[in-house]
């Protein structure tokens, strides 16, 4: 009788059943779409981050140092005096990436020895700057300021592959003329023996091959595909590190379609340390945790271990993502979340209202059942059952709405972009390229007062890592389960309220003559 | 007290509180009803007929006094126990039939067997037999809305008798029916009373119905009198 009565009740009052089911269904459908979108966006963030930090990386350890006044001097090296009296420069400077501090071998083994750390790989991030060009003779700061047109032609051109070229904002006052190129390349020394953690973990080899342990001391390089494309380099070609040729053995890209890896190219760690004179030192330590639940505790142990280091988890790094991806993320996380909460409340309200008014309408019917001997429990079960089955239908409708909704979102999905606003940001936008401390210009070269007005963190990293990707949200099991549970909860609440009211009915209402 | 008495009411009162005012619906009713009697209750509207029927049916508790069904003092029973008494011993028939609109005739009859936990096949057979008794077995699959008023009331009678109750309580069972149908229903109740020995207590405004009863009660302003012919 329970099922017969339940089935009859829902079938004969189909309009009400469907109305409540649709209210619950569309609202949980929305919840499913929103949470899938939110998951999709955080996946997208992970994709971008894994492009930058490698897939198996849970935590990165870096150290930030402010440039000191008595830092390394920039030596332009020997300069030829040209026939026309101009000075020609062609010099390479290879140094640790800007603001990056170094860790020694002991720090690395401390990190790998920390409880919960399964792997740790150190890399040495280097920045190679190539100055090339001529400076007109006699152009000293004391000479007459050049005419705007003259400066225009003499403005140093900054070649920053794949990067932001908003570039040289300030013209070099007192810079007499000539042609001058600054070429910056980010190079990362990686340990071929531990590629499963770090920037090259999870990359796709586009051509050639990745490093092998036998490459440890060879002059070989693996190129980021974007860098290779910009500079028309291919496997078999050559890149120069401090004037020395390295054979290109492979070209890699992150597994996500259009992201970039963290550096322009990679060379064996030992070679990088040797070339930069940083034997045994690394700038970045990439850490894999044994379990994602341990990340927070590992992070805090590492912070205690290395007090002046920056220890970042993927989540910390995700906060530094900017661009439309993070806008989408905050949109989904705020607006849509509230929207779905409101829609859910409305649906719950509708479910409660209809169940309750159903009990009112059926007062005599339910009273009669009590009068003929039905226990209150049985009537409660009946009302609750009707409500739960209705919400089950709602859950089913919700899944369809959710799947269709996700399909539609994917069909019209916007392409999102993300860039990593480096945590090592100094002074914000316009901070630019201030000539390194100790920069000794050649005779007659006065550094531009305002620096070359780069954006963000200046050259290299930040700007070079702008990534676009098409948002793809997927259906996942737990989202569906949560949707179903929410619908059932709505049914449970409405049914509990309705059956509570039914339980209060006196069987004497059966005798009331009013219809 | 003799066991032949089905009901025994002593100084039974029922007072309702409505908007702060007390309404005395029954004012000290003393009454005995024997097993197998056919009792009619008449009286002006608002006189307390339905209230008395509620007391007899264990649908509500009296304000004071006692009401004994066989040997169970109903006024002392819990709601759960009263539900059991109703399920086992009492069949109700209502003026508006009170069938479950979403269930078929057969299923409506079966609802009366739900509390006894009757098996599916057994319940089906008994309900069908009850419908047979009211000559409606050919309408077993019909919904109440597909039946006439008289047919609906016959389904309700089948629902009341299917559990073989001690007593059938009917509140104006023919109030909504034409004369011909009314007579069919009353004949049915008379037959049940005669053939099955079921006690029938019915409330009616209709003297021609009341005339069929072996015992006629009149209730006005909460006071019950036995009408003598
Ligand atoms: N649930 C209730 N709450 C308050 N007062 C009630 C209630 N039920 C009945 N009464 C009052 O008790 C009195 C008797 O009512 P009852 O329904 O027993 O009369 P009745 O004889 O059945 O009348 P009718 O012929 O109209 O059905 C009336 O004054 C009525 O207003
Ligand atoms: Mg009445």
C-alpha cells in the first residue's frame, strides 16, 4: 500500500510533483554547473601553475634578496673603438635571476630530509643579459641633450623574447646616440637525475628528448617551445650560455596547450653552476609531498627550517595568478555562489510550501486514514516518502540540467588568460628595470634616470608567463553526488515539515462536514 | 455491567473551547448501547450528534465522564491505543464518503486492512469480497471521481465492513444522496446489521431513515433522550 499510495499520489498530482521537482532540479542543476565551473577554473589554475612549476610539485622554496649597493659589478668588458669613433659593446652577463637568493647543498638536503617530503629537486635560475651595440663617441652626459628624433633612434631596444615589450619608457637622457641591444634570456639549471619534480616534470617533449642522467655534465640544452619558436631554434641547433655553445637536444612545452614553462631554456644543473660560478648552489627547490593533506605541515616545517626562504604551496601561488582566469574564478566564487544559494533557498521554499499546502488540502483525507486506524508514523512515512521521491525526480532533472548546462558552458566557453604576478614584486607596476647596482656604464653612458620602464616585475618572468587557455569544465562524480544530496535534503526538509503538520492532525477532522 | 452492552456512557461531557468561549457540546450523557443494535441519532444542527459519534469512535477524548467499549474505558486510552481500537473495532462512514481520491475503489477498501498488516493477496481478496457485498466488484479499478455518490458511499461501506468491526458509525451517510440511493444504502446497512450482527449507529436528519432503527436517540443542546414510539 505504501508504494501504491505513493505512486498514485505523485501521478495523480503530477503538476504539483513536477513543479516541485523542476524547482529543485533547476536549482541543483545550477549548483552542479557552478561548482563544476569552479572546479574547472581551479583546474585551469593548476594547469597554468603546473606549466610554471611542474606537475609533481606541491611546494616551492625560494629566497628573495634585495639588490645590494655593492652587488656584482657589471663589466662591459673590452670595447672596441670604431672607425667612426663610436664604442662597440658585445658582452654577456650571466647571473642569478633577479632578486633570487641561493641555497647551498645543505639546505637542499635539509628540505629533502623533512618529514613528508618524498622528493626535492634544486634548480638554479639564471638570467643571461646580452648587451650588444655601439655607443657614439663623445656622447657624455655633459654634452648637449640630443634632439628627440636623435634620441628616438638611439633608444636602446630591448629584446625580451615572448615578453612584455612595453619596455623602454624613459629615454636615456644624456645618452648620445648609437644602436644598442639588450637581450635577456632566462636559463634554468636542472638536475637531469631528478626530473620528476620541478619545471620539467610533466612537460610534453615536442621534439628531440628530455634530459637523461648521462647529460649531467654535457653542454646540452632543452628549450621551451615558445622560446624556440620566437628564436627559430630547433633540435640540432645551438644556444649560447656565456659565449659557450650548447646543443639543443629537445623542445618542451607544458602539457597544457598554450602555457609556457618557467624559463626560456634548461641546461644541466652542474653546467649552470659552473657557468655562473655558483658551484653547489641552487635558487629554487621544488618539493613533492607524500600526501596533499601534509602540504600545510610540510610548509610550516620548511619555514622553520629555512627562516629567510619563501615557501609557497600551489594554493599560495594560485593567489598570485591574475588575468581573466582569476576574474572568472572570483566571479564563480562570489556571484555565482550567492546566486545558487538564493536559487536553492527559493527551491527549498517552493518544496516546503507545496508539501505543506498539500497537507492542508488533504486534511480530511489524512484525518480519515487516521480515523480508520492508520498510525501517525505511517502517515508521516507516506508524506516523507512522497517528498523524497519528488526530490529524487528533482535530482534526476538536476543532473540533466547540470550536464546540459556544462555542455553549454563548454560550447560557449570563453578563452581565459592568466599571468603570474610574481610574489617577488617590487614596487608594483612601473617598477621597471632599474639598472643593477654596480652597473658601470661605459664612458659617456649615463643610465636613464627613471630606468627602462618595464611593467610589473620588469623583464622576464612575469610578463613572459601570460598564458591563455580555453575553459573546459568537466562533470565530476562528487559534484553530481553533492547535487543529488542537496535535492534529497530539500525533499527531506519539505517532507519533514509536511509530515510534522500531518502528524498534528486530529482524526476527528474526518467528520468535519466542510469539503 | 453486563457484557451484552457494547457501549456504556456515564456522565459523558465534551466541552470545546472556541475563541476563548466554552461550548458544551455534550452535557452529561448516560447511555447504553447493546451489541447488534441499530441505533439512529437525530437532532437539530449543532446539537452534538457528530460530537457524540466522535466519542463513540474514539476520535477524540471526552472532557469528563466515561465511555466504555466492550470493556475498554476509552477515556483512559492513549492516542496509540485508541488508534488500535479504531483499526480493529470501528468502521466509519461519512457524509462526504471521504474516499482517498487518488486510490481506486479496491485500494480504498484495502486501506482499512493496512493497520492489521494483512498480506497482499489476502488483503486483495478480502477487499474484493467486501466490494462484492456492496455490488461494486465490477468497479474495483475505478477512482472515486469516476463513481456516482451512491457508489462512492458503497465503497465507503465496503471499507468500513472489510475488517469485520464491532460497530459501524455513520455520520449522515445519506445526506448527499437522492431518495432511491438513500434507500439502497440504508438497506445495505440494515442487512449488515441483521446478517452480520454488526452494531450500526447512524446520525441522520431524515426521519424515514431513523424509522428503520430499532433504537432512536434524539440529541439537542448536548442532552440525549431516547425516543419512544
Ligand atoms: N472542534 C470543535 N471546536 C469547537 N467547537 C466545536 C467543535 N466541534 C463541534 N463544536 C461545537 O459543538 C457543538 C456540537 O457540534 P456537532 O458537530 O456535534 O453538532 P451536530 O449535531 O453534528 O450538528 P450538524 O447537524 O450541523 O452536523 C456545536 O456548537 C459546535 O459548534
Ligand atoms: Mg454533525
